[in-house]
C-alpha cells in the first residue's frame, strides 16, 4: 500500500506580519496578543520517534524520495518534513479529469508554491501529526507528475463540464433513498468520531446560530515559538472549553482567554508533544502523548512513551503513565479518549487507563495479534492487526472501554494493511484498498459497519481523483480530516475544479447515505473562487469552512442537514495582511476549531525560520460581534 508522506511543516506567508482588522489600514501594527503572548516558549528540537510499522513494498516505477533537511529532533528512520509551503492560490488553473475539471494543487507531499492553510492543509488537521511514511510520488497528469495536460485537453474537459451542466449534474449527484435529518455529532475540528447514544441518532437543530452581522475581526494571535538548530517540533493539539482556548507549544500546553488571548495557565512538559487526543470528557479532561526529555544532538528522539491526562479547566497535568513490554518502554503511535478511558496503540500493542490512572489493559506476550490503535468519542473502536505482512487481516472491533471486552467485530478483506477510524458512532472506516487511491490520501473506500453486530452495512467507493478527504492511517488510526459523519450520512468534499471566473477554482460537499452507500443528491457549493471543507457536525447541521479567493476573507457556514441550505456564521476580513495569515493555514494540515462565533486556526508543526520575517504565528483567532 502506498504510504502518504507526513504533511510538510508550514511556511509563513511572504510579505510581512499579521494585519489588523478590516477597518484599519493594512500597515497598522497587529493588535496586542495579550499580556503574555509576547513570551517565547522554551526552544527545543523535539520530534517524536515512533516505531516503524511493517513497510509496504514500494510501487512499481522509479522512486526518488526528497532528501530530509539537516537538524535534530526528527524520528530516526523517517524523513523529516520539508520546509512548509502553502497551497497554491485559488486562481491557479486546475487539472482534474471528469466533470469537475482538474485539481489545482500539486500532488500531496510535493512542494507547493503560493500563499497553515491547515497548517495546513500544511499541517494536520485538521490535525497534522507526524507519520513515518514514504513520500508520495507524482501522478501522471498532475502538477509535478510528468503528465501532459495540453490546451486541447483543457478544451475537452471544459466541453465535458458544459455537457454535464446541461444534463443536470450527471451521476455524481444522483439521488438515492435514505432518511433525512438523522443525527450523529462528530468531535474535533476536521471530522472526528463522536455521535449519539443510538447508532443513527435523531434529528436535532444545531447550537450555532447566525449573528446579525457575520463580519469578523481579529481577536488575538499567538506568536510562533522560537525553534533552533534547524529542527521541526510537533505542536499538535488544540481544544476549546467554556473559558479557554488551549494549544500545544514546544514542550508545553497553554490555556488562553477565548476572547483576548491573555495567557491563563501553562503546563510544562519534559519533552515535546507527539500526539494529542481529539476528544474531551464532560468535565474537560483530555490526553496527550509526549517525549520524556528534550532531544539533543546525541539523542535526537526519546520516543513517545509518556501518556498524560490533562485538566483543561484547572490547567494541570493530573498524571503521567508509561507501559513496558519486558524491560522496554513502549513507544506509542496514537492516543484517543472514550468516556473515562484513555487508549493508546502501537506496533507493540495497545493499552488503556481509566481517568483515575488505573491500568485497564496492556499488551500480552502471548498475543498473536495487536491493537495498532483506537478511535474514540461516543464508542471505543480498535483496529487490531493479525497475520504477517503478506497475509495481514484487520479486525475492526467495537470494545467496552472499561474492560476491553469485544462487543462486535468486522474482519476486513485480507491484504488491507492500514485502516482509519472515521467515526465510531455510526461506525465508519476508511482504507486504501489495493493501493488504488493513487493520490496519497489513504482513501479509496469507506466501510459503513453496524457497531452492534459487526456486519457490513455498505461500502462506499470514493476515488481519490474525485474526493478530497484524507486519512493518515499508517501509524495514526484516528487521523482523518476534510470530512464529517452525521445524520447517518458521510459528508465529503469534491476535489477542486474550474469555476466560472477566469482561472478560478471551486468545489462542493456531497453526502452519502451510510445505509445504502448511495449519494443522497444533497450538494453544498463553495461558490466561485472558494473551496469548502467540512469541519464538524452541529446537531443535525454541518459546519464547514470556505477557504477564500484572492480578494475575499474566509467564511464559516452552517449547512442544514435536510435542505442543505447554507447560512454564513462568520466572514473574515479581506485585507491583504489578514488574508495572508489566514491562507497560510488550511483545513488539510492545520487545526480549525469553531464555536460560538469564534474561529481558531493553529499550526501543528513549528520550524526554524528559513528567512527573516516580521511575524509568524502559532495560532490566530477571529470573532464576530
């Protein structure tokens, strides 16, 4: 199976610091970031070292992986991230076969020129986390892939688009059966695995209401931490509570006032963060993986062995735990939280703790299979690997989070090496079957599974050249973004295609019924020059972000789960300096959180600055009212 590369760390926008709100001239200095935001976190080198999973043989054809940059703090045996580049601007001519035209962006993992589009889509997303993967190779017909896209082909594609519009949208939006308005909330900023207590949920209206004026202003910005010696440091993890916006820094977790950005508290760590759980308990507890010490030249990584429970209200680390196999500490690849259980997975097996700190289970020496990772939220689901590399079989198990007892199990077809948990309730799994995605997204198909019986409900084909969702399912089981699950539906963005304006790009969000596998006929258009991405569910409604064209600010919209009517909740300033910072973060590789008229964007990697610039930012917040 082709393994997608780690998202490159982001490159700050060219041309200066963050701009003021729209009603001030662009050259005005940026607004104050709070009394303590000017402090620079302690520099460090750290990048987590995770155990290598069995390596898939490389695809046929020449392979020329990029050379990793020099420096410390990147896991041994894995390529380091390249200097970040933001996605190309939205006026870039597209290339994508089929009725939507060609996608504008270069193949995933390739350098892209132009203006933490999440860190983008330059980081996680959504959650950008480190992976140990082989770089994705360019595909023919894509930028950098050596394919030919001639003027004649462009004319043909345009003609196909025109014909498809005349016919009425073609087969992509063919209606299918399915109940309208079923509910299943998702957690996190870019998809997630939340839900309701029953498998398909009931219809409810969303909590997010449109303001009288959706125009937003910059609330605060958090300066990027100083990184030395050419390292790349993981700073993934962001959460919202009633009082605080919480963000990982270099070997620390910091709580900020939601409106003003003033530092409320700080949790120091012995080493850099490796992974952060997407979920939070009802009393605002969450969990992280981190290294036990700061990397050095002699020891560039100490492994992700430390499991910590954080109280986001009190700003305290409640406990730190480790797990051993024999005399060796286990280095974990992923972490999640379901109910009162913190679960971690690795190539050495899985373990879990109660929030009290009690060990619930750990790897057994006699196990012939191992828990590679878990998806959390309303349910706890394990991806359990059995068999050797060439005869691998994945068992998707819904388990009791208190005892680890298997409730139901679905065995995937033999030969599928990796799978990602998209949602635990309803249960949806993504996989790249037969290495057929071809775009580094890690997704060719989605599997809708009955969590009670373990039976397959339906299988949804999602060709990589048509849909833009992504999963980092090599060592991270719960790392999908640009999608959402709710109303017993799967919401996916299409790849970008030509818009109506000259050189403009756009896309849509479409819905699949998780009972039938067919499209429902619902479609939310981004609008010319915009690109739309699902963020999360809000009751029965879908919250989405619209990345803007060159002369607009980004938007957050609510999409009605039944009618698919779009309501604008927030629109950012269109001034050049503000736009530069906003478009340096994209939903693909950054963390986006939206609630109560507030949008928070943040990076998941911090890197040494390649050039001198006025300002770089770890996080930025926008708000209405």
